[in-house]
């Protein structure tokens, strides 16, 4: 397997009901993760992009959270509809999607 140029981490953290912190699973992170895998397959970018699901990435209130390396760009509030934009702009054209980046308060 070639070393990917970009590595995408999609939070799929689930916390039990009544937990004091929110989790990305409460905000449809599973469908966001599935959309990343679907686009990876459709675009055949296996040699350039790796997608990995993860547990908590930090800014729980801002989820679903997506982290892209090597740039260390954290996206928040990502919806299924945003995934194509992240692929088009960031993963394929190296232009981070400003409107989806979490504030410096959470990541910076």
C-alpha cells in the first residue's frame, strides 16, 4: 500500500445517554463516515487518501468532527453533504474548506 498524501480521521465517538459531554454519534457521524468511504471508493483515491474512523477528536460540541493530516485541519459540524466539498477542495486540490473549520477556540 502506498503512503497516502492525506489521512482523514472521522470521529464516530458514542457516549451513553446522560453523559455530560455530547458525542459525534448524536450528530449523525456514522453517515458522514460512510460518505467519506463512498467518495473514496467512487473516486478511486486509495493511493492518495486514507480514511479512518476514530474515537473522540476533542471538540465534541462542534461535531461531527473530521481531522485531515498532514495539515492538521479540523473540521466541525460536517454533514454528509459537506463530504464532496472536502474531497473536491481539500483532498484533491489542497484548499482547506474555510467555512467548515472549527474556531481557534477549539483547535489552534
